[in-house]
C-alpha cells in the first residue's frame, strides 16, 4: 500500500522522493570523503573497500537481470550491463588486482571523475530515467546504484588525495580520458556484435529504431545501444545527442559523446580542486593545504 502511494506521487522528476535522494546522495558523498580520509590508512584497506563496492554492484546487477528476465520471460537487451553507469563495475574489479603505481593512480582518477560523473548526472538531469520503473523496488535500486557510484568516487578522492596538484596529476587525467575512449570502443564492438549475432529486429517503416518504436522494444537486441552511440538505435540522450545521431550520423554522435564526457571529466576534477582549495583556505588560513604537501 505504501509503495503504491509513493509510486503514484513520485513518477515525475524532482518530486519529493527524487529531491530526498539527491540530498542523501550529496550527504553520502561528503561522508565518503571524510570517512576515507579518517579510517582508510593503507592501500590494502582501500583495495578491500573498492572490492566491497564491486561486490555490491555485481550482486545488485545480478538481481536486476534476473528480475527483468522473470518480467519478460526472455532477456531484456536494454538492461545489458555495459553503460556509463555500469562500466565502473568492471573497472573497479580490475583495479583490485593492479599494483600501486601510475596505472593504479589512473584507475583511482577514473573513480574520482567518470564514476562520480556517471553517479551525479542522472540524479540531477535524468531523474525521469531513475523513476521510470513500475515498482518501488526498481526505483530504489536505481537511486541506490547511483549513490554507490558517488560514494566510490568520494572514497577515491579522499584516500588518494585526488585534485591536489594538476601539475602532478594531468597525466592521470589524460590516461583516464584514453581509458574512457577505449571503453566506448569496446561498447561499440559489443553493439555491432550483438546486432549481428543476437537476432536484431528488422527496421520499422520509419527506418529508425528508437525508444518506444514498438511495444516491448527493450527485447530488440539493438535496444542495447551501449553508451547510446549504437549505429542501429537512435541515441536516447535528449536535446543534443539524439539530434546529432539523426542529422550527422552515429560516428559524429560517438565523437561528440567522447569529447563531452572528457570535458565533464575535467569539470569534475577542477570543481573538486576548487572546493578543496576553498575548504583549506577557510579551515587553515595560515597553513598550506595538506594535500599539496602530499603531492
């Protein structure tokens, strides 16, 4: 009964449920930075924490996939777990097995920028996607997943002192941008492979596959549209990318998508850098930022 009432009141973005979760996400993000600075004292502990996040992601994704299969009686291709918001699940698992060094630092930078970006963007700009599920359990799943992404980003910022010195970290930022491009290449390979091997549906009369083009369109393998850059399914990122896909083609959409998120990476980094500078200026007006001392 309570769940039905909440669903009835909160299917629209920026209802009290969406706002409440956004506030919770911000508080959890701040706490994750504080907790990692205070209680994570070694690389071993940091790895264990990242592994716990990874296990949480894998468990939640497994539950989600099974639930969608039970709902449709077949695989829901649109939920294939290799989107911007789910790729951290793989990156975090790989990072656990990497020794300390430049590569490890690049993975931590990935969590502090792209993972953070993939967590916060839907909470602010795409609450409709998080609220689209027909059950309260699905809605809670979506919000908690993105809050976990924010917390992993916060843990990496706090423990690794991310955004302490651009002069010493710009190479990691470049490496992360390269990682992201490679990930989109993998996504595109999967888009093409799934199209040719999973029995994609024929084109509709309009000649364009897009969200809602047929009932249960999510069962069409082309609806996987990983990273929303598929050659076979119109990008469903509204306002900009859908128009680019239609008018300039999927290659242009892919290129601009990568550029946009790399710009987003730098915005996240320099926002973190600026906030930390202001914090230490207010807290210790006569002292040097302790993150600079560790740079």
